[in-house]
C-alpha cells in the first residue's frame, strides 16, 4: 500500500474541486453522517477522525440502549436514555456550541441518546394496547418522519458523498446535480434498503464484545460499492465489502491513525481546520483507498468482483463512445453553433444593472438578446464538456443517470429580472417564509401564532434575503459552491443585523432567539439557520426564481404592476403601524426556550 502516494493523489483531487468538497463534507458533518467533530466539538470524544470511527464513538450510547431493548430490559434502556440526555445537557456548557435546541440538534440527540429507539417501543406498545386510530395515526406518522430522515436522507447521503468523491478524482467538473444521485438513477429505495441492512447487521454484531469494532472495518466499503453500482443487492454489497477488506482491516486502521494529528488540530481550531481542509483531505484519501482495494480485488478475481463494473468512474471513455451515447447532444451542439448569432454586450447604466445586479429595466431588448446569446454559449459548453469527457458520462453508468440537453431559456439562471418581477418575488418569498414560520410555531407551541413584527402574512427578512441573493450575488451564479457560501454569509449578516436592530428599537425584545442552538452567535444566528440560508439560496437562484420569472412574465405587465403597487402600499402601511404597535405576545416574542419566555424552558427537550 502506497499511503504517501494516495495522500498526494487525494490532495490533487481536493484542490481540483475544493469548494465542492468543502460543501460535501460540511453537509455530512452538520447532519451527523461523518466528520461531526467539526460541528459538534463540545460533545465529541477523542477518537480517530474518520467517518466510521466518529460514527462508532457517537453511536455507542445508542447501541447500549438497543442492546437492553433487544433482551427485553426496557427499564434499563429508559434509564440509559435519561443518563444520555443528562450527559448531553451537562456537556452543553458553551453558549456558541449549543445542542439543546434546533432541528439538527433534535435529530442528532434523538439518535445519540437512544430516545428514538425507546419512542418506537412506546409507539408499538401504545398501538398494541390501544387500538384507537386517533392514537396510532400520529404515532405512525411521527415515526415515519424519523425513519425517513434517518434512512432516506442521512444514510443515503453516505452513498452520495462517496459517489461525488469518486467522480471528482477522475473528472475536471463535478456537477451539483450529483447531490440528487439516488433520485436521478431511480435507485433511492434500493440504496436506502442496502444501508438499512448494513445497519441491522452492525447492530447485531454490536451485541458481541469485539464484533462491532471489527465489522465496522469489514463493512467499510459498502457505501463506496453502492456508489459505484447501486443496483447491487444489499447482501451482495456486504459480502463484497467483507471480501475486499479481508486482510486489510489493520491496514485501514493504521490509515485512520495517520490522520490523528489533523483531528487534534481540528479540535484546537474549533472545527475550522476540518471544515476547510482536513475533512476533505480525509474523504479524498479514502476514496483513493477504495480505488486501490478495488484494483486488488479485480486482480485477485475475488468472488462477485464483476459487479464493480463502472469502468468510466476511473477512466474516461473514448470520444467515439461518448458521441454514440450522446448523439442527440452532439447534434444539438452543432445546430446551436451553426445558428449562433453574436449579440453586443449592453453598455451604460442598463448594462451595469443587468451584468452586476441582474436587473432588467423595462423590456430592454438589448439585454434579452445578449442573455439569450450567452445562454446559447452556456448550453454549447455543457454539451462540449460531456462530449470531451470533462464530466462523468451518466448515460454509460450501471445505473444510468438521466440527462436532457436543454436548448430553451426557460430554465436558465443566467438572466436578469424586471423590477416588477423582483417586487412580486419579494412578496412571494415573504409569504412562503411566513407560512414556514407559522408551521414551525404550530408544531412547537401547539397553536396558531402570527410570527414576525408585522400584522400581515409576510416576513420581510425572507423576501429581503431572497432578493438580495438574486441581486448582490449575480456574478456568482456560475459557481454554485461560492453561491452557497456567499448566500450563507450574506443572509447571516442580514439576520444578525435585523435581530440587533429590532432589539435596539424595542427595548431588548426578541422575535427569535437561537440560544442553545448549535454554533450560535449571541442567539441571533446559528449554524442551522445559515445552512438553511445556503440551501435556500441555491434553491432560489437555480430553481424558484427562474420558474417564478417564467410565470410572472406571462401576466400582463400593467396588471402585474398594479398588483405590485397595491402590495407595496399595504406593506408600507403595515410597517408604519407596526413600528408603534409591533406584533408581540405568546408564541411571537414569548416562546418556549427564549430568554423572554414566561414559561421556563425545559432543561432538555427533544423536538
């Protein structure tokens, strides 16, 4: 094993797709898939900084609960859950690295403490002892949500992560659409089932003294195997991983230990070195390690190795093969190039608005022509990247990745928006944000509350955030990774300033308080919110805004302008009135867990 050579290759792959790999590992860290020490430094035990080692260390308490439940000792299991919950609360002494509140903390704590397992047992007992549908339905729905998040998102993301790392080492471009790999290959249920079977096997092995630790390494390659060929059956993937890892468990353990220094640096830097370097380095290294073990397995002809048949994941296809598989793309590119008519770049004030801020005044035909020309160039480049082998050829995969070459401008993100459409989008985002907040409040408070400082059904922070992402981050649309980071930073600043301003103007009253949330700053912003901003920003830029613009553009401009003007008048009136009579009260400024709540927050709450 040439560990030094693998680390050199890992650094090259990481450098090639730096920001994308940062996002891949950051999402894995936040959702507890891997590298959790970078986002949960206050509660991490000293362990080897690898996905499997960290999962093992953080799952030990949960497996103790599962062991008691497996032998029918429910009382002991409940006592361990209580102790685990108390330990989490006792360790939650840092105001910044809170784990008491928030969706992410709730999900992580429910798994870590074992409370989810006990809840399932209680649910089953409740349904068996009381056949009332009114009791059974909400219990089943709640458990279904938990299981779906854990299995179809958390566990399947392990496979998505490995897939993107393997593609990134061989190809110059790594499309963000690979985050939807299970959906695009139509193998989401199969992947989830395989990961479920793996977890069941690991649980059963955890009932033995040393079996769990050994099998962590025996099953280490399962996510990589499924990432290469998601059509493999669950038992075949597990058996294949065992054969591949036979004689390499100690070698893999030593490779884990070689990252111990990076893990210690990660702790010292409160997770920053891991987020921005060592996590991606570690992930890229073990992708190289899988490629090494795969090659050995192929040479040795181990049983079922022929199932690892995605050859284009490791070597680019020849031009003739690509043209044959993508003949429609080649024809479309040729047609676009033949009919391409250069358009002059807009100049002056109109050009500055469209180029730097994505704003189109009136119809601005010169802007429309230039944007259509630029979109044609973009489509041509996408086609050439596929035909020249710069992007993995998804149609040649064992589980083909669906792809449709788009020649129309209807889904283009490289566009400018008219002021009227931006105003309408502002109110749409405001309303969607209001619905979201009201729904969350209903879940946590158990009643309807009109969230926000205003009386109307709108939350301006959502509308403002969506519009400023479209306007101020116009130049980053061609770089999704930078768009994601910039959206988090921009919206984080907006939320922090809004919180400070409202508190200053209303005698310290708060409309939101993230105290107790993981990675919060003065209770004004938190990591969970920033991640939501980043993902929401990508959704707005690449999906929602283009779709809304298409719909709004079909409406008569004059009628749409009248609607926008009426909404602006109502909104301004609401702002003036609410400045003197802000929207306050139970569930608005007085809510569970807030510093201003009249109800004392629970010492520990899993929601």
